[in-house]
C-alpha cells in the first residue's frame, strides 16, 4: 500500500476524537463521574465492569465501556490504595502511572495519590509472593 493512501486514513484517525477512543485527556467531569462511582466502597473487577457500562452510558462521559473500565480501575486504585480484586496482573500494572491531571484531581479531593499508589503496588507485590 502506498504512503499517499495511508496518510489520509492516519490523519483522520489521528485528529478526529470521534474515531479513536483514547484513554488519555479526560475532562474534570469524567474524573468526577469516575470518582463518585468508586469513592465509597472498594470494588472487585467484576463490579467495576458493571459500573463501567453505566458510566459509558452517561451523557457527560461520552466514552467507550473499555475506557470507562480503565478509568474506574485507575481511580479505584488511587482512592483506595488497592487494585480491584480479580483484576489480571497485566491490567493492574497499567494503573500505577496516572496522568498529572488525574493526580491533581485526586489531591483536590483529599486523596493522597502518591501514598495510595505505593500501598497498591506493595499489596500487589505481596499477592504475587503468596
């Protein structure tokens, strides 16, 4: 395939947010919705999956179920200092590097993201060693 054929396709997907659902660039409203979904109770990965379907259907969220699930898992880890039970190891490893915007959101909501991420990593390491 020629580059001249690929370039327009790449540019369309690279610049059209409706075509590619990225896990980056969340809005304050999206953070708030995810925070409210996980802040009161620790959840399992199965409960997160159910909550992700509801979140993806919310008119202010406007993202896919997969992106909602990723955000909820990451927010859960920040808020509770614990990876949701039942989450596979590969997915869990992706939760430990939240964006600066997400960290600022967490601190603004009195969540010590740094300490909670440290706890979550330690808990995951302890689980691996059992």
